[in-house]
C-alpha cells in the first residue's frame, strides 16, 4: 500500500508541475519585481525592423529598468526605464507595480501607437483589443538559454486581430502575432517579447519587434 500511495503522490506532483498557468497569471498576476532587491537594474535589448520606409524606421535600443522599493510600502516596487538609442536618451515611468513586469507595457504601448499610425485607427480601440486578448492567450511550456544555462519557462502567444470585425481596415496588420516568454528563473520574470507582422504572401515579415532580457545589475554595482 505504501508503494501505491507513493506512486500516486508522485503522479499528482508531476501533474501539478506540468499544469500551465493562465495567461492572466503570467502577464498580470505574478509578483515578479518584489522578488528583486531594491536598486536592481534589468537590462533589455530592443530591436525594431521594417521591410520598407513607409512602415517607419528600423532601430536598435537598450532599455535599463531600475527597480526600487515603493516609499510607502517597502514590500512593493516602483520601476523607471531609461531608453538609449544612439546618442538619444529617453525615459518612461515611474511605474508603481506589485504584479507583472512594466517593461512589457512599454513595448505594447509603442506597438499600439504604431498600429494606430499605420492603420489610421483608434488607439483606444486597438489598445482594448490587445488587452482583451492578453487574458486569453495560448500558454505552453518552453525552454531557452539565459546566461549560458538552459531555462524552463512558459510561452504565451496571441493574434488579437485575426478575427476582429474591423480586420479589413488593418490589412496586413491584422495578421500580427505576439509572443511572450516568462520564467521565474530569470530576473523580472519576463525573458522576451516578439511581435511579428507577416507579409500578405507569408513569405517574409514586414515588421518585427523584439525585446530581450540581457542581464541584471545588482544594487550598487557599476553598469
């Protein structure tokens, strides 16, 4: 009986380990930043590539998100993002946050502005469609390499405009897909985001955007 009970327990534990979190848990509900020591800086590489000039410029950036304790509640965090593109420096934030990773919101806000500009559509409508589909995205296990090690995580994917009633107005933009990779084994929880708009014939991509975690700087360490 003891062996049977041990076997059942092992099966149950395995099932729990393999159970995928929901998209809402991954994107909105998990407290990634409170796991970081105040003063930690998360570093990201941002890359935006377009196939032709009318779709906007291509560019590379580095984003440094510094995470500090919330003054009114040391258990919470507030994040500021410094953005470097060539000689230009920009900022985003501060983002008071308990759950999620605000760097993803920086990318998505840029994405919505781009969609609105290219489609001449309402940024409010587009933002709402993206947000709605974040909660119903597909989640599946994945593995990736970070700092020379194999890491297990979760891949979250969505195509928010594929069945949209106004997709004809978006033309090729309606096929845009989004991929987010999360893992509790990387600082900040979010490893990468990739947003791709394929050409009409599917043979290539007309717009590609990616955000990738490159590392973390400890509190007080020189960058």
